[in-house]
C-alpha cells in the first residue's frame, strides 16, 4: 500500500512524538527491552580463534551470548541511545570527596550491571597459563570515570580496593598506582594536583576532561613538552605514574628492559585501557597461584591490544592487583587483599541513586 505525502508526514510526526515522549516516561535506571535487543545485536564477534564463517550456521537463539561475544565490540559500537534517558543523567561533581550515585541493586547480575548511565560487562579469559579478569565499561559522561584516595593527599593511610570502592559507590573498581610509594610523575586526582615531576625512565597516563587517555612516554624533555601541550588544550582530571605504556594508538608497545617492577617476570598484573569514546576496560591477571602463574608485561600488552584498546597502561601489580565488582573482589590471590593508597573506579550517574 502506497502512502500519500500527507499520510507519510503524519506518520513521521507520530514516530518523532513517541520517541520524544519516551525520554520522560522511561524511569531512570531502567533498560528497555528494545535497547537491550539492539545492544545484543551489535555484538558480532567471537572470542574463539575460528573463522567468522564458522558462526554462520547458528542463529541468535542457538548461540550462547555469554561466551560467544566480545563485549568491547558491543559497547564500542552501541548507539548512545543505549544510555537512556539523557534528561535523567546527573553529571557528577569533580571533587574527590564526591561519590557516585547509589547503584540500582536489582540491576546487578553475576556478569555485569546496566542502568541508563553505565554498562559493565565481566569476562574471564584463560590465556598465557593464567586467568585474566576483564571488566568492559561504557559510561554516559566523563565524570563517571573517577579516582579515590585513602585519607588526605600524601598520607600513609591505605584501604583495600574493595573497601575504598564501596565507600565511593563504585560499580567496578581497580587498584591505582600506589602514588605514595613513588617520588616523580604527574599525580593528579579529580582535578587536584599532588605532584608535577617528569621522569627519565617511566611513562605517564593522563586523563583529560573528556575522559580520553593520553599516554606520555618516558623522558624528561618529551614529558615536559607533551604535558604542556596537553594542558594548553584540555584540563587534566587524573594523572598516574606507574606503567609501562602497554598500547599506544592501538599498537602493543615494546617494553623497555630497564623498566621497573619486573616487567619480564610472571606476576599478578593490573591494567586499564580505553577502547573508544567513554568506553574502557579494566584488567587484572591472577598470579603466584597453582592455577595462574601470572604474566609478563609484553604478554599483558599483547592482550590489551587484542581486545581492542586504543591506549592501555599498566597499574600497580603484584599483591596490589585487585579488580572489584559490586563490592566483591574478583581477582584471586594467595594472600589477603592488600590495602592500597588509591583506586580508579566507575560509578552510576542515574538520578535514581543518591550522591553521598
């Protein structure tokens, strides 16, 4: 049946009106079935090494979504409409004392969390004789990528990542760089600068006001020029000093033999990466256990590149390495969880929650 121009115009207007009204009728924190269907449909790739053609004989109902999809592809390609609705998003204050909004308890599952402002998906990957714990995160605003410190700047106070994350309403958290144990680097947390020193041997990670990662490679002159240039264009919200740089511009980096922290030994590791705009990944690797020996930094760099990181950076590893989801430690350790000076975490910005 052909529609007249008038009928078509009326139909278009009705669709637009319905779409507009959804922003005010869908409660904050809710995920519509349509949004969830689109999200799943936009996650096309398999973790396996088989050719893509081998998947054609299966339809969506026959495929095990939990094991067959690469979540980073889903979140990196998902439309912004998966984060609904814009008018109910609360941009979090930059102050380091500000917590995230209280997550919606009913939205947690064993493998993830979703509300209108954040998507988190968890994945365990067995590789390199070790267990990788992976948390993929997509957020609606840069303010949801946050840091927290134990006590005041520079104090010797420490808390476990799980404890500090819980106090900040973190949905998912990872240990930071233990900045109190180093003497150089650009240490900036939630816009507040603690230290501004370049380094001859260690790389920097700087995160700007758009939530974008900038990895600055070692060298006093290089870091001085790069940081000055970055500050002329952006506000640096968070800065870290540990490393090494694992991925730059999508390419796994060659790890210097003289880099600190036993880069070529099999150790528990922690890293954070950016996959795309407001889309990130946190990774820890179990080590020093019978089931997981730990990995080298080159192995970690290769893994971070393989899952699609445009930029990735090593965080404090060893017994400090800790990935926490829903206040529970995911990383497996052969010792009690270590207390650390700082964490990186992602929080909800839904109006359903309350900031503390």
